[in-house]
């Protein structure tokens, strides 16, 4: 896990979500405010997260609801434009997540010089979005083709709002995914954004594989000690928002309180 400390400057990183307002082509996009509105909200949230002390930022079209498995090119172009405008203001490592397209996330990562990506890359699932399967062979080849082989891959074991069709034990899935796909991190998720990931499942996955395991959502001030005891890191979005509400802007004071507690838990000097 040396790469984790090298990249994030800590052994148990807190990666903060930068939830972007709806993008062009999204149902809730605001054409009157346009990309200027999206960028200004992102700029404010970036500075609030960094001032609060997070270890990294994950840029995601989180409000592109409902999500697509083949994301519109204009959405990816808008995300790339935004990162280009704001990248000089980002002082921590950053990654990207193009919900929920495992091909275009590597396109964006390559073009935006992202250090890591988050997405679902393997398996077959049934859920709110119907039935979906991921062709890891095609995805892996696409990653190589666009020059993203060095981009760290954070791979969800089971996507939110979904159930694996095969019904295999999570330990077995982790071991076979290690062999075929070799991700850099496994992500264990709760049901939806803000829902706690099961620390017992995190522990089971860690026992089955040497690949680091992060809690993907639902980490809050009251459970962060338990989650960090089980996981190798956490991805956090809703907890950092004003009043802990998914659609609100980042609350710098909430971030600072949370990160102060994290530093105590980690024993940071």
C-alpha cells in the first residue's frame, strides 16, 4: 500500500466528493445559469474542502440523475472544461468519476490528468436501473488505449441500488476480480449516497484480498472511528454538506470538525 501514502500523503486517506451541479444534457441542468453557475459552485466547494483539510478530491457528476451507462459526450466535455478551469486551484490529489460510465471515466482521467478514478468495472447486477453487466476485458483495453494505465482504479464491488446476479460471496468476488482485473482499491458501498457501508463487509473483503478496501459512502462523524478501523480509507460526500444534506453546498466548518477527528484517530503529528 506504499502508493496510497505516496499519493495521498497519509496511510488512511479521506477523499472528498466534489458533487457537480447538473451538467449539459442532464434533466435538471440550468441553461440560464449555464456552466458559469456549475463552475462557481465547484470553485466554492473545492476551497471549502481544502480549507477543511481533506486529503484528496473526487470530481463527479453526482447530480446527473438518473444516471446513464453511456454518458453523453457533452457531459464529459463539460467536466473536462470545468477541471481545466479550476485545476490550478486544486492543491490536493484529485480523481474523477463519470457516473456511471466505466469507459468515459478513463477518457476524462487521461484528458484531465486525474490521479485516480472511481467506478464499477466488473460484474453483472440487477437493480433500480434494470440489468447491467460490465465487460472488464473491453474496459481494461480501453484504459490502455487512451493512455490511462497509470491512473489508479478504485473499483466498486457492488454498485449502489443493485444486487449481484450471480449471488456469489463477496470474498469470492474480490479474489476473482483480483485475478482478472487487478484494481488498486475495492470500494464497499451502502445502499445510496449517505447510507453507511457495512464495516463487517469491509472486514470480510480485507481478509480475502491484499487489495486495499475503502468505505465508499455513509461515513459520518459518529462512525468514522469504526469505519477507519476496518477500512484503508474513506470517500465522503454528504457528510461534508451543509446540514448533512446531499444537495447542499459544502460546509467548511463541518469538514474541519470531521478532519480534526480523523487526525486524532490516525495519530497525525
